[in-house]
């Protein structure tokens, strides 16, 4: 196994819960330290080192990193788009201060080799080209979450150029997973709809039926993250955050696909404040640079993903 020691911040979340398992397979369970401000699932807690840790406590954080000789940090903790609009100042402080804590520690601690921090398609806004949004584009986000992610991208590039920090990032589209509950994001309907289809055979969607957004199945998101982090630094041309696109779908696409498996499934549309957020984001993403620089290549399309989601959620509901 490799000698790197990995710290995951936000290991109990949607991305962290699956990324932790993937990294432990790759580096060895004892080398991957999972942390969160809340308790994670049994597979995370029992599968390797786990500790309650608050990324906002910079003194505790740097002590942990030095004591365990951490060489790579995956900083995944954040207040997501829907929840951030309810508590904008608190969300800004958490999302920005936590990233700056990590970047400052990476600058001060010599044995930290790499940092991963996720950005989002939320960095784009209503003035952005909506179809096939390019890597370099107009970026005027209208949400607290998007503003924080855009500022975070600029800080990441600043620390790379100013201090030589190897910080890497992708702009995740909507992520779909059966392992964790929705966490307050605008694209969460695409997770909720599967659970509700199986449990209630009915879903009330908070996004209009024809609003298209890019989505990515979690297995492809994890694979993309690992590929980016394994790529030699000299091959990377972007030091803010890479576009990754996945596949673009509307709520009606998800509904029609699920209905093939659950004919009695019904849906109503009752858009709330998240509709305006969704409408400001791209319909589809140009990710040519990710494909060229580090081999981004998503595999799982809607039909296959629907089969996996329904099968795995059924298993969970029987437990």
C-alpha cells in the first residue's frame, strides 16, 4: 500500500461517504482518516480511522494533521445551495472560512502534498451561456453557495500561484447516490424522487418538469475525483476548478424512466425558491479540458442509473 496519509473532512456526507471507501481500497484502510462534525455510517466508522472533527477549529485541525502526518486533504464539508439561502451569512462563513483554514494549513505544513476541494456548477449564473457552458465563461452566481464557490476557486488559484500549493478541484454537477439522504441542494430532487417512488409511489417535485440540469452518478463522480488526484501536476492546465458535465436531464426525464419500473408512480410539480436557482444554472457543460488533461470519462447513463438506484434503495428499505 502507498505511504500517503489521507484526511477526509466531511466523510459522513453524500460525496465523503463513498469517497472514503474508495480511497481506503486504494491506499489501505489505516491510511485514510475520515472526519466529520457528526457521526458517519458504520461502514465508515468501522472500516478505518474515524474522528469527530470541526474544520472551523483551525487549532484542532492543524494539530490533527501534524500528529498524523497527513499528506493529502479532501475538504468536502459545506452548506449546500438550498440550505445556504436560508442562512446566507452563516453559510458564507462556514464555506469560506473552512476552505481558507485548509489552504493556510497546506501553506504552513510541509508534508501536505495535495488538497482537493469541490466546486460546483453553482458558480455560473443567469448570464452564463446555458448550453455547453465552456470552462472559461461569464460567472455571475446569484446564490450564496455559488458566490462562495466562485470565491473559493479564486482562492485556490491564488494559493497555487502565490505559494505553490497543489490544490485541485472539479465543478460537480448534480450528484445522484442511494447511500446518503439529500443534503439541502437544488439538485436533490433527483435523489428524493427514487426514494419517494418506492415508498409512496408519488413525488411532489420542487423543480419545473422541463428544467434541464447536468447530473452525474456518484460512481462516476468518485472515479473523476480519483483520476484528477492521481494525475501528475504538470499535466493540469486548470488550477481553479475543472468543468465536468455528466448527462443533462429534466425532472420529467427521471419520472418517465422510473415509471418504466413502477407504472403506478405519480408526480406533481410545485416549484419553490429552488426553481429560480435551477433556472440560473447551465443546461449542459463543456468538459473537454477535463477529458484532455486527466481522462474524465463518465459511464453511467440514466437508464442504468435508475436500475441501480431502485435496486439498492429496495435493499435499504428492507433492512
